[in-house]
């Protein structure tokens, strides 16, 4: 129990009678920030408690009447020592209440990595496409390792360790529902290690995007931790895989009937699978020879200029259909989805003698590469593909076959006359 303090001016009635009457109490400090005051009136006085902290400022409480005229009863009429006890009780109540408020505020202020990711996913679903891919990355790679960490306590070292762990761990293999996770062998060749580091970089980009958005929304005070974590360098070299004209023809012939038009359309337009699956008859304009992609990966639409072969192909598909009819449907009458195109493409590759089997995106590579080999300017190719500028086009799609390069070099070279 705290010691009762003495004060020559306040302890006794006779001493208080000598004090001048005034509204401002006569104060006696009990400890730092805590004081008791005696407010002298025309007929006796009252006891006042005062509490002060830098966070809350000054707070006051009337404790009761001083025993100037009537003897103290420790309820309504208080002696100086009883007033101190009442003041200390109130101080203790304030301290307990302040602690609860602080703890609640601290609990509210905790903003975890999971909070940032969930907020980002909600925004992504509204403003971007391919949300399923981002959700897979978040659920499979980020939440299990980092989700419970308070963003204020997230360090560059913690993010870097997580990033490097992904790069050295075995890649996952798609498995059936209920089979659990399956993995390939740990990458041990230079190409396999580079591919795994590239995957780690893509996952890191999702984490950074979520944290950057939270930082812009003032949910996080600083972005220093993840700004200091850099992706692995020189692991995202452009993939040069594309089909020759002969392989294109063999692949189309090997496709099952309902899937064949999708492959033909991709080779004739360079459009992504999702863009093709969403096409309706009204998107075909045979008069000016264009195909309208209403919503691309970037969220913007574009018009693809069709070749004569492309115009004839899409006109044939759209003829006899209403404007809202889908151009491409499965054999069962449903719309094509990302999940149900990989198997028919893999079977077609096997039948066409294309090994290893390609992804649907290679058809987009093939379209852009054929344009580049026909000396179509990169800016035109970028517009056809829906790229904002030519950088991505240059890196990923404008590949020239070795035979084409050789033909160009030999046609442009002249003899030096030194090899006789």
C-alpha cells in the first residue's frame, strides 16, 4: 500500500482554515503525475484528485467533502488521509482502464502479412485477371510461411530467407484432389536451378505487390524491409520455343474436333487462351478484318488485325450465330476453361510428334515469331499482342529462327576475297 503523505497546510482542519478561499485547488503532489487538491470555499472545502500523463493529459475527479465542519465518515466526508486513499483507488482504476485501451489499440494496430495479402486479393479480383493464379501463389507459398507475421516486424532477412528457401526447394507437381502435395526432385542442373529461381522471383513479386499496396493505403508505416530484398538476377531469359509451319499443320490435324478451332485461332491471332474462350460472334468484324478482344490480361481491350486466312476462319465461325453466342464451345456444349485444355493439347502434341509437349502459350510465341520473321515491325507485333511497348515483345516473342538469321546474313554479306 502506498504511504500516506503529510502536508502542513492540508492535514488538519485548523491548517486548512488559514488557507485563502479560491477556485484553484491547493495542490499536494503524491507522485509523478498524481496529485490531490483542496478547493477552499466560503464554507469548508472539497477534495480533488488530478491525474496526468503525456498520452491522456490532465484528468480530474471530485472525491468528496473535506472534514472542515463535519467529522469524516470515509464515504462522503473525507479526511486528508482518506482523500488520499480515495485518490489512489481512482488512479489504479485509471491505470487499469488505460492498459486495456492500450492493449486494444495495439491489437487493432497489428497488421499481418495475411491482412495485406487478403486485401490485395480482394482488390486484384476486381481490377485484374488471372486471380486464380495469384490465389494459388498466396495460399501455397506465402501464407504458410509469412502469413502470421506482423508487417511492422517483417524484416529483410526474414523475406530473403523465405525467398531463397523457395529457390532451393523441389517444385510441386499437379496432383489429384485428396492425394496431397507431390514434388519433383530438387533442382540440380543449371537450367533447373534457374527455372526454380525464376519461380521464386514471381512469388516474391506477388508478396511485394501486396505489401506495396498496403503501404500506399497507410496500413504499413514503411516499405524498407522488402525494398531491400532483390530478385535473383539473370534467371528470366526469354523462352525461344515456337513451332515451325509444318508442326503447326500437324498439331491442328491431330486435335480433337472441338479443340481444333481453339488451336487454329491461337495460331492466327496470338491471343491468349482466356481471351479466345471469352469471344462471342459480335467480336468478329469481317468488314474491316479485325477481332475485338474486349478485356485482355492488362484490363484493356484491343483489336487484332486478321490475315486473309484469319478473316475467312472467323467469318466461318461467326456465320449463323447471334451476337452473344460464344465462338468456341466444348463438345459437351460448355465454355472452355483453363482447367480443361491441357489434356487435349498434350494428346495432340503426342499424336503430331511434337516433343516435349507444348503449353498453349507457345502458340502465342509462334504467332509473334512468324510475324517477326516476316519483318513485321516490333511495334506492330506489340499492338497485336496487347503489349504497352516493345520491351516484352522483344524479350519474349520476337524470336527469329536460325535459318532466317543465316539467310539474312548471307544475303547481306559480300566476299572479302581472302579465302581463295
